[in-house]
C-alpha cells in the first residue's frame, strides 16, 4: 500500500467524532419529538441539549475540514 492509499488515522478519528455528534443529535431529536407537547420543562431541556450538540457538531466538522485542507488527506 502506498502512502497515498493509507488512511489518515487523524482524519479517521475526526470523522468518528463528527459521526458521534450526528448520532447523538438524531437521538436527541427523537426524544424531543416524543416530548414536545408535554410539560414544557422536559422538552425545553432536550431542546437546549440539541442546541449545544449542534455547536459541538459544527466545531468537529470544522476541525475535520481544516485537517483535510492542511494535511491534504
Ligand atoms: Zn490527515
């Protein structure tokens, strides 16, 4: 396997991080869908978590984009 073919381990880790946030967002969205319409403190708490999680997902995607640009992988 040439160097070009070898998967970049750092990129793999960054991709896994993005995927972890996306899966978490899907879980939170499903939870909010169940809760919305019920007591508002319950679904507003989940809604706040979604906002925070979106921020973390954006940061992890930014880190992935930046790594790919800088590393050329
Ligand atoms: Zn890389």
